[in-house]
């Protein structure tokens, strides 16, 4: 049973910075479904993209795997790819513990390795598909290019990176419009004005978005040969970058 997210339902005198601790891990499926428009579309598409780009005898990485939704999508996408496996990494012990539970419940046969580690420090090798599903936005800006370069170097030619992110816009009007629509999306999913306000306070110093152009140029600078936005809903997008 999915536990209801009510972390910000009561007034808090001081709202602490958002973190992926046990309280968030416990309600994360409900939180992300009600907070991220398009999330339930992106996850099954990760399975399709994985099946298209994965190569035999290689690794598929889910970096910042949280509870493993992308991990399971990649795992099922690899079902016809010989001698492949998923390697999933997250720096939250609470997330890794619950992710392991969901993997054990899944009936797919593709091996999955779980690691609790900093993705900026983890070694990546022999990859054909890498997913950063709403993860890069939580990495300090000064570390993002190095992480993407490491991913590029780990990928075989023809491999891909699936990068999903909340973005901002160069136009103030676009930013304000999409932020307003995003707030309405959360209200439609049962969040109160208080919850929306307190969550915004908690996350504003932790989740730092970039523009699409910034993502695109940085990926090209890292060496990717083709970068395209394949999905957008309000201020949430997903990008496919190929080597």
C-alpha cells in the first residue's frame, strides 16, 4: 500500500532543507506521482528507450535510483539483451533499503546491483544506457559537467543517456506560467497551499534547475553527438543524448 505524503501538511516554524531521508523514502511513490507531471509517462518510456539502445554484454546504470522505478523499467527493457545488468546507485541508505525491497518483489530475471554511494565518485564502466531521472538537478552545479563527462566516457558508441529534469526558462513569462501551472497540478492532486509553500521553501536551496539550452550545450560540450528533448510537461522535461 502506498503511504500518503503529508510531510508538509502541518505548519512548521522553520522548514528544513529537503533531504531524501526515511520520512521521504516512506512516502516517495505518492510524493513524486503528485508532484512531477509526466512522471508516470516517463518511467515506461525509459523501458522502451533502454530496449532500443542497450547492447549485449554491457551495463545499464540508474544514477540516483531512489526507490528504483527507473531501475525496474531498465531491467524490463533489458530482458532480450544478452548478458546485461542494471547497476543502481543512490547516496540515501533509506532509499537503497526500500529500492532493494521493490527489486525483490519484481519477477524479471535481469541482474540488478545496488550500491549506496555518491554518483559523482562512483566508477562507471562498460555502459550502453545511463539514466539520470530527476537527479542532476540535486547535484551542485559545479559538479554537473564532470559527472556528465564521466557518463560519456563510460558509454559505448551508440549508447545513450536519458536525462529527466525540472527546468527553468530564459523568459520570465515562461517561468512564471509553468510554475503557476505546476502549482495547479499539485493542487489538483490534493496538496494544500501550505504544503506547496513549505515544500517550495524546503527544496529551493537543494534543487537548482537549469534551462534546456544549458543542458543541451553542456551535453554537447561533454562529447555527445546528438541531444534531443523527447518529452515535456510544464517545467519538466526528458532528454535523450546519444554517443
